[in-house]
C-alpha cells in the first residue's frame, strides 16, 4: 500500500548551501516528533509503514521533518527522521519519504503556513467514521467537543496522493479546520506545535472510539445542544496549549523510562 518516492526525490543540495540543522531547537523537535511516533505505535494509531507525521523545521519555514519510508512507527528515532524541502530534496537523513507523505505534507506546509505540524493516520475508529454517511462526529460526547467547529471533511477521495496536484487539492479542502476527515481514507491533524498535534490526535481517536461504541448499541445517539457544545469547546480551548505541552511531557517521561532509544 505504501509507495516509494522516486520521481520527486532529487539529490540533496551541495554541502556549502545547506542550512544549520544542528540547533538545540531542531534537536528538541526531532525528539518530540520521535516520541509521538513511538506512543502512536503503542496505541495502534499507525497502519504498517503507510502513515506519516511531519513538522516544519524550527527556524526554516521551507523545510520539514518527516519519517523515512519503510520504517514502522515503533522503530522511529530522533536521528532517523528526514529533513526535506518542498521540491522533493532530502536535505538531511538516510532514505526518502514515502510518496504520499511527500505529496500530502509538502503541500500542506507550503499552502497552509499555520500548519506547522501535520499528522496523518489511518487510526481505526476515526477512519471508520470517515467511511460513514454524514458528518463523522455527532458531538455527543464531551471529548468530541474539543473539536467542535474545528473539523472539515474532504469528500473527494481520488485514490493515492501520488502527485503535487492531489496534495494541493487535499490542502485546499482544509479551509480553517484543524482536523480533516478524509473520506474512505483516514484523518489529518494540523497544529501549530508538535505537542498540540499529539494532543489532538490522541483525543480525536478517543472521541471516535466512544462514539463508535455508542452507535454499536443500536440506540439513538444524542448530540449535545449547540450552545452547550460551543461553551464546552471554549472552556477546553482556554487551557489547550498548556494541557498539550504537559501531555507531550508525560509521554516523553514514559518513553524515557521504558524505551529511551527514541531519543537516539
């Protein structure tokens, strides 16, 4: 199902033209992103070697970190992440991105500057809801209200994203949303930071899981009234950035104790 990126990947720029990619901020971003891959694997959010996370490189708006093709999430380390530009060059790292990872993520970061981080998965419950008729979330559970008014649905599934035009089309479907349900495909989480992307990804799948369980009872699932849903969303958003930062710190403490090799 995954495809190697061959035609788009070009030789890396000459050494004399390369930017400084050894800063403390970039190292922290690498470790944070690697931690998200490892924890996503623990929760079963990935699908084989097909899914991908990316983040704009701190201090370099025209470069992004992304996982290399052929590696499971549980194998990713800070140093194994690639740095690519928007033209298909692997600027730093061994290997190349999976084809759809490049075409989707490059266009997301190029066309949506607010999307500093993009997490794309086929995690089971959110993906299941992307396959159903109507809006994926019913807004019946408190956790789902974290995303109230923040979602979009890309209705036009066109198969694999294997060129820039399809990546641009997907980016164009986002609007002002942070969460994109990609019909018949999966989900995309966009965020200004790695911590906020992780927080949204985790709680999105939890919201989808409990909704799916509620729907499976065969009883009518009742949405929260609009005014209450909006108020709850605003309450959650007030402390979201700090909560996300603490959430990422918590998963890094777990990994530091149990599989610290993610930092290598």
